[in-house]
């Protein structure tokens, strides 16, 4: 009979590895608390483009951490760590403030910022958003907060109240990764969302799965019927772009159009688009 118990010889090694992992975890948590003040955190932005013109209509702010000794640490590691250790609120405030400051020089472009559950649940969240907008000078209509479905599940009425307070501030609200969670249509009927973002999982399966294509058509139809803007995430191929455009998606986000880049590169991108529009107008005037 096989035993699932570890051998006595292996136990000291296992305990040693567990202790080392715990120490590493604790040290990384301490490092994260100091990361913003040490200048280790930075923001990058991914452009969201209009489905017809392919011009930039919005940018999503994304946080990156370059640890002084461990190098780049992915958000899939440090975001859960921040939520676990209670530093997510400070991290979220850093991202929001810096993103608003960067976006002031990008007129007519929507700034999209992700909101974590603990941020959303914090007292006076709407007041914090209002204060940050006043202090940075970004118009409320140019800020879009991305919320996920798990924010809404625990306490629907409380979430609705918070969202109405944010709506009073004047910011836009987007339901991120739609289709990846519970996707209750009650959210769409009862909550003041301005945008739906189709989860990248469905986009990635357009070419191979009829079910994904059907779901995308359904999401676009629902979003349009409710007067919501629909964005497709994770667009990487010409075939995906064409399908989504025909389906009626309003805008695209993905590596086909833009990888996450520094703020200065977004400024250069927008300047190039302005120049291209001006050149096109001059050519039409000459014709």
C-alpha cells in the first residue's frame, strides 16, 4: 500500500522550503509598501481605438513594478499581494493620481483606470475620486472606471449606491471582462454602466469556436440596445478585427493596435494621428 505521507528525510527540506517561501513573501510585501515612494512603480498605457477610423479614443492605465533586485514583477503577482496585505488602496490612489496627471495633456481621450474590490468598498470612494480630479485638473467626463463583476456580487444594493455616487461625480463606468464571470443581465438593467468590455477569452476563440462568436454577437446586441459603448479586449489578428467590426463593436483594444507603452509614447501617437488628420484635410481641400 502506497503512503501519501512524506518520508522523514524529506520533511526537514520541505519545512525549510516553506520557511524560505514565507520569508520571501513577507519581504516582498514590505518592498511593495515602499515601492511607490522609491520610484519603482511606473504606469504604461494601452491605446483603445475606434473600430472605424482606428484612431485612439481612450487609453487604459496599467501599473508595472521594477524591483531593484528581482527585476520586473508582473501585476498578476503584486496586485493580489497588495490586496492581501491591505496596500491596494494606496497603490490604487497612486495609479489614479499619476494617470490623471499624465492624461491632462491628451485632450478628447478617455482615461480608463481599473478599480479593485477593496478600493471600491473603501469609505467615501466617490469623494476620493472627486478630490483627485479636482487636484489634478482632469475633467470628470474624461475618466472611466473599470469595474469587474465580483464587485457587484457580494452586495448588489451597496454597489448600486456607490455607482450612483460615482455617476454624480460625472465619471464614466465600464463593466470589465464581461462574460468571464456570472454576467447577470440584471447588472446591465439596474446599474449605470456606460461601457461593456468583452472578455478577451471570447475574442481569442472567434476563429475556432462558433459559441464564442455567438456570445460576442449577443453581447454587442445587448450593449447597443441599452445604449452602451462596446469594446473588445485582446484583439490580435486581422480576422478578429474584421469579425468584431462587422458584429458592431465600437472600439478595439489589443496588441494588434498598441502594446502598453510609456506616457510619452502615447503623446507621440496622438500627435501623429493629429498630423495624419491635418494632412488628409489638406489633400481633400486640394482635390
